[in-house]
């Protein structure tokens, strides 16, 4: 994980009204907490936060947080980002103070690489899970996990148990959870459905014909 500097401001006023005023002034409200310390209310400039989270580690970076006017720094990670549902901008940030030697849980993205055999044959890749929660030492948490799908054929799946995980990292998800699969080509699916429909119609008509033959024989 990268270590990234983040300078924030301390704020004293709480409440939703104060947070709205803060956003109107161009700042993002937030809080930093952890290790039994009292939570500290903070505010951060959007471009400063954006720059800090734009490294290769993204939201998984270890942040060197400095509160203006204070000498002691804080090692922290982003615990939660709240987004505006309409504008997709950050409206609140939660930072969790950490020690570099402690074990944490963190969500890590899965990067699917390669072109699968099944896709080359016309199949459709379906990505069921794009991130998993992992557990490990802060500095060992990977930026992402790579899943090579090159050998994945039609009607085959890759599961959590197929992930290549760095030593010391534990994936918290069920090993049987499906990450991705290759669905059959759409034309093949339509042909199969069409054949089943024809067989169904034929099967439904047969009893009626038998019944008519029996009635004619009795007559």
C-alpha cells in the first residue's frame, strides 16, 4: 500500500445543518477515529482528497494525515466514503487511524485479465463478484487481486478458491462463491429454447390424437 500525505482541517461544529454549510463553502466533512482515541471532526478540500486517492492504491492507500495546527500525524485508511446519489461526489469521509503492524480487514478489487477460451468462441463473460474482503497486516494488503481467465471455457466458472492470494493475506469470502463464468453464445441458447418449445408442442398434441383414435375405434 502506498503512503500518501493528506492535510485536513479540524472542525468543531456538529450536525447535519453544519455539514451542509461546510459543503456549500467547498469542504467535505469527515471524522478520524481509532485506537480508543476520541473521534476528531475534520474537513478536507475536495481536490486534496481526490489527489490523495488518485495513486495506484486508490482508496486502499495508507494516509499520513496531518490536522492543521497539530504536530502529531496520524496513519489512517479510508473506512467509508459517502457519495451524493445524484451528483456522485463525496459528501462525507470516515478515516480510521491504524498502526502499520496491525491486522485489518479491507475490500479489495478483483482484476480479470486475459481473454477466455469461451469468449473467443462467442460466449459471454459474466462477472458476478468484483471485489472481496481480505484480512492481513496493513502494509501487506494488495491494491487488487488478479484473476487470469484465459483458460475459462463456455459453461465454466472461477471461484474464490481459484484466486491467487499473497502470503499472509486471507480472503474472508466463501471459497465456493462464483467470481465469474462464461455463458453460452446467445444463438446457441435461442436454438435450444426453440427446440424445447417445439418438443413441448409436439408432446402436448399427442394425447389429443390418441384420444381421437380411441373414440373412432369405439364408434
